C-alpha cells in the first residue's frame, strides 16, 4: 500500500499509531503540507518503521521504503512581496531530519516534475498528441518553455534541450553504425521505443519572465566561474548546479511578451 498523510487523519490522537496495522509500501510527496511538523513526524515514523508505524522502533532499515517526490521548487511567488516556501523547502527539511536521526542520506525512488527529464518528455508527448488530433501536416521541431524560476523552469528547459541534442547525436551515431553493419542489437529496442519522441524535435528554448521568483537584478553572475563559487543554488539536492543551465534563451517581461516572442520566432501571424 502507498499512502498519503490523509490516511492518518482518522486515527486519534494523530501521532499515536500503536494500533495501526496496515503496512505501507511507499511514500509519495506531491506538495507542501499545511502542518509541516506533523507531516515530517509521520513521514519519519513510516521511514524508520519500514512502513509499519504501529510497531516498536527496532533497527533502522536501510535502504528505506521507496520515496517518490515531485514539485521541487524551493520558493514560489504568491500575493506576498517575498517568495514563499515551496515543496522543495519541505524536502530539504525532510532530508536533513532523516540524516540527523539516522546518519544516512534519504534516497528517492524518483524525482518527478521540473526540472526532471521525464516531465518534459511527457509534455512533449501531450503536445504531439494535440498535433495529431488537429491534423496538422508538420511535426513539432521546437519547444518553448516559459517560467519565472531560473532554478527549476529555466534549468529544466535547458536540461531537456541538452538531452534532445545528446539524443540526436546518439541517433546519428547509431545510424552510421547501422549503415556499416555495426549496430548493437541490444540497443535497437530502446532506440525504437524513443524514436517517436526525438525524430523531429530539434530544441527546447527557455523563456524567463520577470513576474515571479526571478529578480531583475539577477541571482546568476555573468562569469560562470563566479557563478559556481558565489551563486546559491536553489535546485534540489540530487541535481548538480551548472551555470549554463540557469541562463535563459530569452528574457521577457511577462507571459504575453513570451507568447509574442514565440509567434515572432516562428513567423506566425498574430491576426
């Protein structure tokens, strides 16, 4: 069984789980909770008990039961003038509490959502479905990703752009090997599986808007070496900081300007 924290709400008192017998097989984290201290306590209970929070604490299991998380933004903008804590901040708390208690790193079975590659693969898949439903004659060659957060939106779009380029190079090399009889039969199935996604796509351009987390004064210095040494990386722990990945292809004022930019780049009429 995989459960969210809602499952505990019917158990009084909330933190007393001695009578709870249902074994939990994993934890999925979708977004920041309302009561952080309660949620952190319950998640740690489940991790330390190997999915059986009603049992007495014995040897701490490691590796622990699977943990999947999405929505890794450290900060986000709302009505307040200052950025608000996002789910990424909650994950930082969970990771550090788990390490402090156990002396070991919290491991994720998967991280989903920006800037994960799988999120952009799925977005591309949905866009191509729309193209097919509308009967458009041409395929999608370029994607444009618009966001206000350099550390997730722009990082993710640029990361996917790098992935597209690498996939294109790998495909080209595979074609060369195939033409001279050097193809590896073990890779043919994987190549065919990914063929529909990459055969037409050339790039994913990132567009940064200035109406959210991004500060006009800039968090990322122009000198990459200075970036590595001085910039605070707001991305998730399991993603490495590369200064080039947080530099947007384009910077505009708002979403309206972003849409106008795409129309201009694609030579589409706005009438």
